[in-house]
C-alpha cells in the first residue's frame, strides 16, 4: 500500500512541476507527504546558508506567524539543521540519529519554538539539496508522544526526496526560461520593425506589437480569421503573400535571402515593405532548439519582417546629439532630413534662410564624419530605432 501511495505521490509531484499549476499546489503536496510518513508538521523552504536566511515555500500545520518567526529568527538557531553533516547534501537526516533527547530538551530552539508553538515537535527528518547557490530543505516533525520516525517512514522519505528535489529544480528552470522569454518578447515589442513567425497554414506563432499595429490594427491591410490565419485584403497581394510563405516553408525551394513584396494601403500612404524568409531556430551545433525533453519548436516556419516607410524616426534628434555632439538645431535638421524632406523644404519648415540651413548641413557632415548628404541620410536611418508611441 505504502509503495502504491509513494508512486502516486511521485507522479503528482512531476505533474505539478511541469504542468500549468493550479489545484492544491505545493502546499497540497507537502500535506500528502506529511500524511504518508506520519509527520504532524512539515515545511518546504529555500535557504541561503551564507546569509542565514530562509523563505518558507509551503507548509503543513505551521501558522503564518510561526513561519515568519522561523524565517527571521529561528532558522539561524535551528538545532536540527546546524548539527547535520554539511557534506551530506541531497541526503535525508533523522534527528534521532545525531541528537540525543537531552540535547533537544535543553535547546533554545525546542523550548522557545517547537514545544509551545509547534505542538511539542521533538523528532525531525530533514532532506536537503542544492538549488544554484541556495539550499532546498524539507523539514518533517513529530511530537514527542508519537516517537521518532520508523524505519519504514524513513525509507519512504529517502525514496521520495530525490524526486521532490528534481521536480522543484525542473519547475525552477522552466519558470526561469519563461521569465527570460517574457523579457525577450517585451524587448522585441519595443522595436520599430514588425516581426512575426508564421506556420505554413498562415497562423502566427508570434507577432510583436509593431507587426500587429502595422498589419492588423486601425484598418491595416491584413485580416485574421477566427482560426488565426492571416490574409491580405487585396486579392493580388494575398496571392503573392501565399507564394512567399510557401517558398519560405518548403525546404526544397526556400531561399535564405527570402522574398519581398509591397503591401499597399487604402489611405494612399506609401506601401508597407514585407520580407519573408525561412526561419528554423537552432541551438549550438545545428541542433533544433527545444527545452530539454520537451518537443522542439514546430517547423517549418517563416520569419516575416515589416517596415513602414511613413514612420518618423523616434527620438532621432536626441540620438544624434548624444552620439555626435551636434547642437539641438543641427539635430532637428537631421531629423527632418531623415523624414525625406529636401534641404529647401526643411529651410521653409524651420523658417530660416537656405544659406543657414546649408551651413548646418555642412556642420552635420563634419561632426558625423560623412562626406555627402546621401551618406548622412544612410547613417541617420541606420541608427537603432524603437517603436514610436501608439496613436
């Protein structure tokens, strides 16, 4: 019976670590562990031995005020942990094996915490394992009247602990990967270029905010079906879009340089520029990118890049001042030229003489190390850009 219960609990542990969460979570797991091995109280905590601090992650029969006092005061005075052999990491320690009853009875830890606030907890089992630079600890305790943990109970704890430690390590790595991915997605959302990763059936796996704004928002040139498929509203353009997607996702004909097209707009502004290319992310050595034992990313995929020639460079004047030491007036001239205006148009816009404007352009050439106005524009348009504020 005990073996069946242990196997079921191990399955629940891995399901919780790799699943979407919810349910009773780790507190429920700790409840089940305590019941299986006959512990009255239990706590799972992550400690920093160097800082002498810990944080309780889940507990059974441990009131919040007691847990808080343990974290802030009693952890550094925990007799059971301090007397364990620190060389035996990833092991389970039973207090009756290394502490006498007299030592427990005379300790501050027992008299100030265990005896009066934790139901006279007297016998303990602790399992420890490293997690990066911290230590994960499972503490189980029984009152004095129940006696120490039996041999069978000790065996169950020792059999369970490696699985619990491994599962929490897996969960921690998955959460870390998800956090890093979230940071990456947030960064990509700040780019001025639109990016989307498409499957052959036109469904996007990912679209950054700029791509959605250019293609789908506010009367954009694309529509997205209820099933998630993208299509251009202009039939001729959609046919070309389908061809480029098919080429990018068919390995036999895919060109690494990709294919390009213009995407016209109903409002008469300059057309968006779209580029479609094969996309197959790989880890080192050409191995398809995945997360450990999880499935690799689906393929084949296409990377869609979108630019808007109508977009004004965002904060360009401030960039030019910071990078080249130009004056505010010169930087504003540079920003106006980068929008496509001629020297004459910029002079009219700014209400200055043409000779004054040309003198400012010459100063810009000298300070940026460029020789011609076309070279200056190429430099300005190559500077890193962030997406502008949404209208």
